[in-house]
């Protein structure tokens, strides 16, 4: 059990003091349930880790690509974190939520002109510039508006994190950022340092996701500092901000062994401090960008169990009413999860089943070889740690509506995203005769 998860006298799984079976009955399934007390706990863990270093300036920015909604952004505001956005849609969500613009950071490897105009008009706090095209475009837009914008330059330090190939971003062969190895970062520093409109505050790097050790962060920081003396001499540039990204691992299943969040921060702070002192430069403000580490373990998806298929001496399939439309990660990354039959949470584990989704794809498998209590059609299956990249990657394959989202805490439940209806699915469709009338 994680966070505020418990088993009540009925033998039902509860989250935040709320019976998950009651939640499934009231709001339907699939249903995302967020334990907001656990989100608060994770956010406070990052802040307290930094607070043990009073000589350091720092920011913790929630990477909203993990899960973005108006209610989620409002909660992040309550927790006094900054916010990362990676699209105009995520920025619009932040604006609708009333999030302070000065604490918004805008990422992305191909920001459009419309998105950058939106960011400038909203006067956000920082844009993380990813490439030379963006430098030129942002310079032009700022010049036209007669205003400046604070930026960081994203670089790829050439350090590979021990994670899945598809979610590694720090190695040299990456679509993100300016490479250290070919000195493109040097040219970017030179261009932006000389700009009257782009105010270069520092650097950003991100070495991967689901990282269970600190070596990668240490190596990346040390590699960056190998270049700082040269940048200081050539371009009079020392980073006032060093953003080392996120990627802090969480416990999806019993096979995962994450380290305490404070250990990451200790290594990051101490490495930057030691390297700064060794190079004789000021210690920059240190930023991190946890997303999954804040919301991943706080999310649980509830499904209704439907059909079974028992292949003797081969496998038993248990099908649920969701799948790759609400959790694409098993199909995309071969991600692993743990689960429990929510209305039989105190019963012995009697069977090994493969949990299948309902999409018309053989690869729509949520969990291979799940150890569960004996269940029947109509029971509720709770899949843990779906708070990051579940709803964010939700899609309409097979024209399935997206689930509802509920926040729970101290016995109360609040619906924060309504379940889509069939009408929602066709809302943007245009009837064929209407196309003809319009002359298309």
C-alpha cells in the first residue's frame, strides 16, 4: 500500500479515506483517483531537501506533462512550486488555473510562433530555448514587441541515464537541445549573450527518466563545468541558473527500488557547490523538474473486470474496460504495474492472470502475470502508480471516451475532470452534407 491507501472493514481498498468501490459506483470506470495528500508529501520532500542548504537558491518546478489539468495546476500553486509547460495547451491550462506567470517555464523542441507569442503575451518567467531556429524566432518576436524575455539554453551533456531507450534524452543523439560535444552550445551562448532581447540566465539539461541512481546527475554536472571556464573567458558567461531537469525514479512495481528523493538533491547540490568552488565561480540557483516523482505514485486507475479467457497450461486473460487508451505506457515502454482486486483487497492471492485492455490490439496488455485474488466479472481492479503519463497520454483509439478524474483526501472526493461522453467524441466532427454545403 502507498500513501493513504488502506483496507477497510469490508475488505475494500480505500484511498484518502474513501472506498474505491464507492468511487467506482459513483463516477464509473475507468477512473483515475489521485491521492492529493501523497502529492503534497512528495512536493514537501523536494522542498525540505533543498531547505537543508540555506546558502542555495533553488526552484522546484512541476513538469506538468506528467499530468496537466486545471485542478492539478491549482494544487501545484497551493504547494508553492513553479510549473513547466511544453505546449500552448499546457500553458493555456496554467493560465486558466490562475497560475502566476512569473513561475511558468516553457519547454519544447519545436515551439511554434503562435505558442511563443502566447508565452510572451502572458509574460511568463522563463523560456527554455532548444535550438537555433528558436533563437532566431524568439529574437524576432521580442524585437517586434520591444520587450525582453529570460531564457535558459537546453544542452545535451552526452550522459546516458540507465533507463528505457525511448525516454533517454541526455545522450548526444537526441532531438533535444544544443550538444556539448560539437560545440553548438558555444555558438548558442555567443548569440544569446550578445542579444538585446534574449536575457541568458543559464543552462538546462535532462538526462532521462525513471533514474534510480545519482551517478548520471553527478557526471552531467561535472561535464558542464568542464566548459564553464572557457565560456566565462570567451563570452563573459557564467550560469546564474542551472536546471538539471527531472527523471527521479518511482516505485511502479515490486521490482523497482527507488532511492530517497533527498539523496538526489544532496548529490546535485553538493556537486554543483564543489564544482563552482573549484572553478572560482558563483554557485548558481539550482532548479529541478520533477513530474512523475510528484504525481506518479499518487494516481490509481480503477477498472471494472469483464471477460475472462482461460487457455489451459498457457495463460489466463482477465479483461478490463480500459487499456491502452488510458494507459499507453505498457504498450509504448513495456512498463510494469502492480494491481489489486479493490473489493477483495484482503483476500489471498490465488491466481496469476494477464490483465488485458479492451482495444482491438493484441498488444493492449496492461499487466503480464499479475498476482491477484480470485475475481469475477463485475469486480473492481485497482492498478497502482498511474498518476504520471496515464491521462496525459490518453487517446480516443477505438473511439473510447477519456475517463473521469477524482481527487481524494481525508475522506472527501472531488471530481476534477468529467468523463467524456459519446457526444464529446463527435463534437468536432462535420457531417458530410455540411462539407458539401460549405463548398469544401
